[in-house]
C-alpha cells in the first residue's frame, strides 16, 4: 500500500527507476485470439450495434462502420499490440519506456477503463439477474432496479471476473476465453436460426438492413460509427497494449487483428439477426439497450414458444459477452500493479476489485429508493457520459504518445502487395494525424453535447 501511495504522490519510482523486465506468461495463438475477441465482443455488439444500424440508415450504416473499422480501428489495434509486445508491460510500463514523462498518461488510461468497468459490471450483473429470472420468473425492471438485487449481482459478477483474472493469463483469462467464446458463438447461431424462422423475420430484416443512403450525408452517422468502432473493438483503452505484452514473437499481428475485427463485426451483425426478427414478430418497439433487453424482450419471452429456453440463452449470451469484456478491463488495471509495483497478481486483483466495488455501489443503486443521481442524471448515466467522453481524450493522447515517440516495427511489412499499395505508410499517416484528430473531434462533440456515452 505504501509503495502504491508513494507511486501516486512521490512518483520517484516512475521517474528514476527503469522498469525491470520480468518473465511473462505468453498466450497460445488461439488463446490470444479468443481472449481478444472476448474483449471486443460485449454488450456493445449485442445490444447497441443492431439498434444503431436499424435506426440510422439500415444497411447503409454498414458502409461508414466498415470504413471506421478499417481506417480507425485496425491501425490503432496493430499499434497497441505491437507496443505491448515490444515493451512487454502494462500501459504504464509501456508508456514510461517510450518516454519517462508519459507516466501520467499511463495512469490516466487505466483509471478511465476501471471507472468504465465499475458500471459495465453493474449492467453485466443485470444480465446475470435476468438469466436467473428466466427460470424463476421475470421481475419487472423498475422493481428490480429499485431493490438491492442489482448490488448483489454486481458483486457476484465482479467476484467471477476477479477470480478469473487472479488465475493469470494462461490458467485464467486464456482458459476462460477458450471455453466461453465457442459457447457464445454456438448460442448466438442457435438463437439467430430460431429468430429467422419467426413470422416477423422478413419485416425485421427489412428494418435492419434496408439501406437508406441519405443517412450517409449526416456527419453524426460518421461520428457515431467511429465511436462505435472504437468501443466495440476495445481499442484506445490500452487493453491491447496489455494483451500484446503477452504475445510471442511469432504471432503475426496484422493477421490476428483482421481476425479479431472480422469476428467482432460478424458477431455484432448476427446480434441484429436475433433482435429484429423477434422484435417485429411481436410488434414491440425496436428500441435500444436497457429498454429492449430488460423490459420488452422479457415480456416476449414470457409468451413465445420455447420462451423460457430462448430467454435463458439470450441472457446467458449477454452475460458471457459482458464477462469476457470485463475480464479484459480488470486485467488492464491489474497489470500495472503487477509490472510496476511488483505486487502479486492476487493482491493486485483483490485491491482493485475492492476499489471497483466501492466505486460501483452508487451505479448499482442508481434507481434504488429515491435513486442516486449526480448533476441531474442517474449516477450510472453520469458515469457513462463522463468517462465515455474522457475516454476519447485519453485514447487520442495514447495514440499520439505511442506513434510519435516509438517507431512501431509492425508496419515494416515485407509484403510485396502491401508495399505496392503503401499500406504501412498510409497506416502511419492515419495514426499520426487522422486518428488523433478524429478522437479529439469526438471528445469535443461529446463534451459540447453533454456526451452520448455508451
Ligand atoms: N468492446 C466491448 C463491447 O463492445 O461491449 C466494450 C469494451 C470492453 C470496451 C473492454 C473496452 C474494453 F476495454
């Protein structure tokens, strides 16, 4: 604890002591892919993406989204992974090695992510609660959030996340991802197959996918697609630096990134193939997130054939998706304590989890009794808006710090085709100018508009 306080206030360790490089666990190839896809695939894919597509131009939205993934997501993913692999350390360790003065930024990134985790876990807890309700009978959402149950499920979800992260890279995160991700995929496909044979499937698909190209002239669509791409790929948080630090030399970063981005986009797309056929078959409002998942769909599951099983699978899917994302955020934080303060993994995870629990309490109780609000918003919404906005700034600074002060090897591709189309130099140009500028614009827009949050 004392070294932690000295670290924060004295900073002498940061400025004068070079980090020791300690032996690190390395991912297996497939384990790395599963863990990284697990981080990317989360609530953002299944409850946010389909709604954004459906209400912002249908199939036409896929154009800015795909462009955002290629132009903004993929280069930054490659950069983060490469820097992590090169410096073999957490975000703080990596940034300090790039330039000693970057330690503050190194601390900002995990603070933002861990704050996001504190309420992301609350929502993950809701999905766990509804998973259980699918067997015991659904509780009305307002009644649920007005009870202490959200706090209980938040604590359970945090404990599961902490348990997995405390087991380490190979025996914890890799093992859990290798089990959970294939299950997620099978459940996803099963639910989509079921949904697509429902009577309203074609209307649902028409709403989801009919392109309305007039939307492409709305700059908001472009901003929204960029921010969704960052959020969905978990890029800009520093997670990929942390995950990259356990990558072996042999892993081809370019290929892995294409695999992760492709899987993430595909899973988000299939999410829509589940949601909209159900929504249209039962004539409910195709709304987003909370309202859809916890209010409209439970009613539908109560009255459809095999509704109990479908509800059970749906909430299980949401829970697994949220859990593997939460794991990555906690690992991002814990790695700094392990690498910088040389704390044991268990101690780091226990310490961080206790803080996250305390910080998450007001979010979990945002609607309990008279509710807990801050600056006129339910606390959980305030957290989402505040840290969702701050994230854009921290991501921009992270990108600038790494690309301007460290020449990443990953872009020195000896590949004739890539050389010909100058892919590497285009990517470096994007990273140096376009991506930070886009992130700054998103930061300012969210700041001025009061933040859309996530
Ligand atoms: N990518 C996750 C989602 O789509 O829900 C969210 C996320 C997870 C963002 C982990 C950032 C992160 F570090």
